[in-house]
């Protein structure tokens, strides 16, 4: 292995690992505004990682995916959500289910699980993809954990976006994978719809809260 | 002559563009039917005139079955929807501007489903399933009531997570294929994947299949990922309930079957059958219990859809030529019967002004065609002869008895439970004293009757050509 290859591998590894760390940061944010800052950081690290993959794989298409991650997910969506929570007066504390310590432990367990699952089966894959996939699975699982530990609709959206960032990481790490840009556009459309959906909830004024528990209670009793 | 595959995809797209700007809802509804009919006609030519696929599209024996079913039910549902929405407009639940959106979305949804079925590329298939999901989410929330928005939100979040997991599985399949097929688009083309299936990395394929099963399984409505399904069926417009049950679940199932074929063709990968059979059986039993305490009529039939998807996935999981044949037949019968049930339920709920079963009664007296239609539908879906569902369920059970008697006993218990629940409700709703408003109904009965005629015919006499076709596909499915 040449030194240059070693360095490119290390940087890819560092950025992917950074994404996992930021995912952990998401788990213990107890304020919506802070959570949105972390979401922006998450997408920013992702865009760096995708751009680095574009560089080392010599795949110019991936720069577009990196651009989408930076412009749309790191700046536009967090800003839109931020304005929304200020207008709705939600910039206060958010509740979390279970304690932070327990959630962090669960997150650690999920990372261990994904490494344990992915590393043995990817022995034949190239090392960059191998690490990326394992770390990407960690990000996906922590994203799921974020979603299930939050009750607020906006923080569930944030959890989903971090999950989706993990999938983007996996897709870009798989060298030569086609349709990555198209898929990232498709996901952006999905997220735009989710954000608009949250927005619609508010402007329709059917709910005075975006707390998912309140949405559940809209079902009325048992039917 | 233009390529029928291109036509099947372009007609809905073009229709959607026109419908989005067409102001009059009557013309819109008529155009909606016309576009569906045109697509159906194109689909009907597929068995005889099969265009060569390419890197993106593929026509084979398996997906022709799905595309035909899709176009047919799309067509009958558009006819039902035309009579349904007029009433919704009168009662003020919908505004004309909603209907423009509704018709355009209906066509985009059909486009998404047809694209998913015809895709030769697992990435494209994923994008198409996502498109179909998004459009149905918007239609479920069409009424803008608290309940409808809640249902749409739940469907959205659960569906998105499912779809995200399916994409992760798709990426893993690509990684498994890359060493033997090479980098780039080739390694995502379905035909290549199947041709190289024995050389794919088995351990990566195993993990990929778990993600795909969970991801697409969410969209199939398998327990325990089914939570979105009853809400989405109950709160959306009834034509959407009909296409959700009749078509969208099938599309997700189709995606699952494609990957199952891949797994089955790789000798070193885990057998996909037991996983699917287990989840399917769990869903069927769970849904059978859940059928008992339903009060909302659409919600009840939604649980019945979970039950039937469970049976179908179970049949495909048992595999073998007989199991796959039974699964295919059960799927076809369920789609036809369940959408017909929703056609009649839609009109009934409009007449009664409610979906609560307590407030309905004596339908066979007050509205003979709708009432007896519902009775026939429930009898068919519960698996009574002479309807086609009986034939297919009998095949599922008998083929299981031959190989796994214990599983067959469990399955039969589930079927009987569901049978009991459905008949219990049916006697209240269909017979007895008339409850609730009994005004006249302006309904088009043709879609419902056409479906029942087909289901009845399948129960009495299956055309030999269809049997041969299904047998052939069953062998393909492995």
C-alpha cells in the first residue's frame, strides 16, 4: 500500500468516523435548536466525506451529491426547520424517552453490533468500502434510535435525516455505485416533502403542537 | 407501432400533466378512466408482443402478471373513483382543486408502480417504489382532517424508514455483485445479477436480504412493521384504500420476490424461504386476532389485507412450484377481491355517512346490490367456495400439509380465526334491521361486479393458459 493510498484511506475513515460521532451528539441534545445545529454539522461532515470520496474515486458525479448534502441538508433544511420551531414557539426543552445515559449506551451497543455484523462479511470488499459500510450502518442504526427516543415530530424528522445521511455514506463508499446522485435527489425530494408536511400540520392549525403523542391522540379511542 | 412498455409508462405521465391543469372534475375523471384504459390495452399486448428490455426496463413472465393486474385494477378503480368523488364533492369533503390534484396524483402513482414493476435496475426500482409511496401518502392525507393527517404522517415516517432500509439493502446487493460483475451500472442490472447469482458474495447477500425484507416488508404490511397500514386505509379516500390493498402491497411484494429469486439462485446464501414464511405466518395470525375488535369497516378490511399478505408471503416462503403457484394465485385473487370490497364499502360509507360498523345494518335490505356485493366479497375474502380465494387458500394449505404439517395447522387456525371474525361482522352489517340512513345511492356497480365475476370464475374454472403461465412463473421463482 502506497503512502498516498494510506492517507486517502485515513481521511475517508476519519470523516466516516466523524459522522458516527456527530450522530452520538444528536442523541443527547435536549433542545430543538441545538439538535438542528447538530443536524447541520452532520450534513456538513457528510458532504465533506462525499466530496473526499468523489476525489479519491475520481467520480465527478459525487461532487453533485456532496453539493446537495451541503446546500440542501446542511443549510436549507435546518434553517427552514429552525424558522418553523421559532414560529411555533417550540424553541424550548424537548423531552426524551429514557435517560441520556441509557440512550448513549444503546448507541454504543448499536455501533458494536454494526461493526460485528459488517466487518466479517466484507472481508473481500476493498478496505475503504468495508469501513464505510460498517460505520454507515452505525449511523443508520443511531438515526433509528434517535427517531424512537423522540416524540416530537421535528426531532423525528431530524433522526430520519441522520439515518438517511448514513445511507448516503454507504452509497458513496461503495465504489462505482451508479445512481448515487439520482438517489440523493430522490431522498432530498422525500425530505422536502416531510418538511412541508410538518409545515402543513402547523398552518392547517389542526394541531396546536407537533408532538407525536398529540398526533396519536387524534385517533380518538380504539377503532 | 410504439413500444407497449414505453406507452405503459408514458401514458400515465402525460395524463398526470394534463389532469393537473384541467379545471372540470368530470372531464378529469373521464380522462383518468381513459388513460387507465389505454394503459391496460397496452399491457394486454405484452404477453404476445414482448419488447426487448434494456439496462433500465425489463419484461419477463413474472412481471407481466403484475403489470396486467396493476393496469386492470387501476382501470376499474378509476371508474369507481369517478362515481365516488362526485359524492365527496357534493358533501363538501373535497373541493374541485383537491380533485385536480387527486387525479394527477392517481396517474403519477400508477406510473410509479408500473415503473417499479418494469424496472430492470434495482436502483430504479427503489426510486419508483419511493415515488409510489410519496404519492399515496399525499392522497391518504387528502381530507386534511386530524385523523387523515395523523394517518398520512405515520405512513410517511414508517414508509420512509422502510424505504431507507431497503436502499441500504440495495447498496449491499451492489457491493455483493461488484467483485464478480464489475463496477458501475452493470452491477445493478437485475438480469446481470440473476445471471451471476451463484458468484455473488453470499455473506453480504444474506445481510442485504435482511434489510430488504424489513424495508420492503414494511411496505408489504408484514407484522410487526404493519402499523401504518390500517390508518392509511381507513383515513384516505376509498379508491386509494382499494389501490393500496390491491396494488401497492403487491408492488412491494414484487420487489421482495425479485430479491428472493436472487437468494435462491445462490447456493451459499441463506435460504430466504423460512424467513419469509415465518414473517408471513406471524402477520396472518396477528391480523386474524386483530380482526375481532374492529369498529371501523375500512380498518377491518385493512387488517384483512395484512392477513392475506401474510398468507401470500408465507406461500412464497414455502416456495417450490406448488407454493409459488399458490402464492401467485392467492395474490391475484386477493387483489381483485379486496379492491372490489373497498368499492362497495366506499359507497356504503357514503350512504351511511360513517365508517363505524355499529351504525350500519341490514344493507342487503336497504341497498341490495351493494349489500349483497359486500356479502359476496366477505364470503370470498374469508375463503368460502366457490370463490377463487378458496382455491388458492386450499392450495396454500394443502401444499404446506405435504411438507410442514405443523405450520399448516397453525395457518389453518389463523384462517379459521379470520373467517370467524369476518362472518361475525358480516351478519351485523349485512343482515338484520336496517340502521342508519337508507337513501338511494348513485354508484357504478360495474367495477365491483367485474372483479367478483373474475374471482368467481377463477374459483370454478381457471383458464388453462393462465395455469400454464402461473406454473411457469412458479418454477422461475424457485
